[in-house]
C-alpha cells in the first residue's frame, strides 16, 4: 500500500470531527479508532460516499493506507459533513442535506462488521442510514404453495392500506400473467441475483421449487421507512434465515385443511404447469412438517374457511376490535451547512447557529442511546429534541 500524503501525516494526531479542508480542497473528517484513522470525505465533486480511507497508526506501519471493503448503501453526495465517534461506529451528519437524509453511520467495529471482516479476510466498514423512531416488528408469513398466503395478505393490505406494506422479493422465476415487476416481485436473472447476494444485498434467500427467491434488505427497509409494518411472504427456509438474523419479526405459518384441498386450490388457480403443480405438491408435505415442528413459527393458522382464517390473522396482529391507526408525524432535522457538533455521553449536541444568525441559538440534542438495527439495513431508534430554538409550526420541525 502507498504512503499517505503529507497533509494527512501532519494531521495524524488531530481527529477533528467537524471537517477540515485538505490541501486538495476536499472536505474531510478524520476519526481515530484504536490504531486506525478513518478519513471520510471525497475529492471527486466533494462526494462523501466516494471516499472512506483507513490510515494505519501502528508504529510499524505508520502512514500506510489499509485495504478496505465498503459495504451497505452509501450516502449520496453532500458538500461537507461532521463526524462523531460512538462506541463501534462513526455518526455522520451531512451538511445542507434533505431532512430524511442527513444522519448516517459508518460502522467500524459492530458485530456485522466483525463478521464481514472474518468472511472477507480484509478490513471492512459498513454504511447505514439513520432513521428517527422505531419500526414495527415485520410479519413473516409462510406456508405451502396454494395455501392462500397471497390471498390473505391482499385482504390485509386492502383493509389496512396505511398500516401494512409488502416486502417485494426478488425471484428468478418467470412472471405469471398479471404479475407486475416491482409490485409482486422484482423479476431478475440468476447471475445478477447471485452477484447481489454476494454483495450482501439480501436479508435471506433460498432455492424454492427450482427457482431462486430472496428478500433484499432494502425491500424491508423501504416499507419501514414509509412508517408501515412490513409483511414478508417467504418459504420456510427463508423464515429460518430471518429467525437467525438480527431482524426481530413475528412468524406465522399457514396450513391447508388437507392435501386434497391444497391440490384443488393449486389446480383451480391455474397459474402453474402440471409439472410445476406436482413439484409444489411434493414440496408441500415437507414444508408443512417443517412449519409445524421446527419451532420457527410463533403461530399456526389453518386456512379452511377463508373469512375465518382472515379474522384469526387479524386477531394475531392485534387488529380485532376498534383500530385507530396512530401515526404521528415523523420528526425531521434539517442541518444547515454551518453547524458544529459535540458529544456528552449518549447525547450529541448540534449547534446550528451560524454567521449572521449568531444570536438565534438553535441547538439540537440527538439521543443515540437506543440504536437499533444497523448495517446492512437502517439504524433506527434515533431521537432528537430542539432546544432554545425557533420551532417551525407544531414544533416537530424541520428546524
Ligand atoms: N425464501 C424466500 N421465499 C420466498 C420469497 N418470496 C417468495 N417466496 C416463497 O416462494 C414460494 C413460491 O412463491 P411463488 O412462486 O410466488 O408461488 P406461490 O407460493 O404458489 O404463489 C412461496 O413459498 C413463497 O412464500 C423470498 O423472498 N424468500
Ligand atoms: N380458504 C380458502 N378456500 C378456498 N380457496 C382458497 C382459500 N384461500 C385461498 N384460496 C384460493 O386458493 C388459491 C391459492 O391461493 P394463493 O393466495 O394464491 O396461495 P399462495 O399465495 O399461498 O400460493 C387461490 O386461487 C385462492 O383464491
């Protein structure tokens, strides 16, 4: 690896965090974690995402750049940022960015990063977008082909459109008549999907009835970002993987009243060839056994009478009785270009006062004590309060 430019060697002991202009004109921050310095910031068009570099501070390798792999969805460009070191990740506050895009995390020593370091055998950092508030537990629904999962999910989405969102899976199977790309599935090619799986884009994947299916991290996060509870329609292998992942979810298995009924439903649906119907029926027996006995599922529902089964599903989801969706307006922060940051325990104090507006104090306290999730998905559980500020409208910001 090459030597670091002189300006960085000179700044080795700094670790400023609020951003500095390097000699080549880019806006960078440097954060020291153990014997490494994380230099964040871009030269190309001041693109934050373009550059994360690690400089070795170990006496034997002082000033050497370390090879690294950047994982996760990177932030889009911005012209400047602040960086604050938390325990195992660096909080990045993008300047002058959209309210829903100003808080990011660069994970440097989280469990996910440590795992990936082992797998990849190299230094790893992982990006994760910060989101104010928490998401409701996703619901995983599994069951054999033709049991009625899709029908039940459609009923739920139709009755509660603002409460639930569907996780749109990727699949290599061909679209059925009336199925739309991006709505029912993201229809994709096997080699493309395999590449994306290697790149860490998927929460889980499995080979089902001869095709590859998978839930991307983004599919689940997009639903949560919209403030909705995510529904996943995935097979038993996928449910097992989600159970083993860090995603906390509710697991429901749908059982047919009999194999005869299942066969009738599959044939009456008329979407599969005879060969595919036979393959699905062969797999159904094993799936039902797994569903009932694996301990993966929190609840088993029998779909004999559709209306009854739907009522039972609603009960499990707490939707029986009078449902009043309580959706509070999300809080938003809008960080101006000129701000400075300090840290007191788990509280980040952001001073947004600037230049001409010096008299108008505008302090934001960001609470990072209850972070949830993280790379490769979002980091949730952030909270903030505006202190001594002018509030906009109802006090929920943006500031
Ligand atoms: N593991 C996994 N299974 C999936 C995913 N999406 C769909 N499946 C499952 O794949 C199986 C086949 O789905 P599909 O081809 O739509 O057929 P259908 O179940 O007969 O409607 C079903 O058991 C689905 O639950 C996914 O993202 N991951
Ligand atoms: N309780 C039920 N009784 C009779 N037919 C049903 C019932 N539930 C679903 N169906 C029908 O069975 C077929 C398969 O249902 P579907 O929702 O596509 O299953 P899955 O998504 O589990 O493969 C559909 O034609 C659907 O209308």
